[in-house]
C-alpha cells in the first residue's frame, strides 16, 4: 500500500512539473522551472505568449516566447518551397524587433529545420542589450501552419548557465501540432 502511495505521489509530481501549453494549433511542453504564460494581444490577429525561467541568485531569466499571427485574409495555399521563402521573410521581420534593442548584433545563416514534420526556418543571434549593456544570445524560428504564421524565440544571457536555454530550445523542436 505504501509503495502504491509513493508511486502515485511521484506520478503527480512528474505530471505537474511537465505541463503542456496549448497555443491553438499545437502544444509545447513548457520546460520545468519556467513560469507563465504571460500574454500580450495587441490585436485580434496577433498574440505573444511568454514563459521565463529565473536564473539562481540572479534577477535575470531565460525567455521562451511564442508569437502567433493570423492574417485577417488568411494565408494562400503554398507549396513547401514558398512556405520556406515566406517563413524566411517573416523571420527577418520578427528579428528586426530584437535587433533594434541590441548593439554588436550578429546572426548565423538561416537554416531550414523541421518541427513535428512541418518545415520551419531558424536563425541564431548574439548582441549586447542597449537597455542594460549585457551580452545576450538567442535563436528564433518561424513557420507557416494552418493559416497562421508562428514564431518561437529563445533568449538568454551569455554569462549564465545554459540549462534553461537548452531546455527551451528542446521544447520548441518538440512542439506537437494538431
């Protein structure tokens, strides 16, 4: 009986520490230690959802952000090559928002990746925050899925452990779409 009780408690703790967030067209397993969601919806077509994981003994946090854009007139049917081309275009537009708040900003080449079998593009970046003069790094993904433009952004501080960053990257690559 005691063993069964301990098994149930362990299962409950494990279940609570690995929650999934349903963002409408899919689910992301929010890594352990991340708090949120914090949502911002400046229009009906646009939703940004953020999760953060505070670094020990610091006021700094790792960021995991999902941005969902549903154009009012939809997205035309596109073959895979056009999906990738449009995803690259929008990736660079989303990245401009990050770049505007960074000095010494640099990026990798854009890569094509697959998230749950759906083509996506990814870029890595580094830069110094113009707000508080600290070095940051991150990566951003962009893709088109079911009439939505989806962007996923992971960001962290270069002087702190990368555990949260790696967990957030893994969560993005493990997204499950409906």
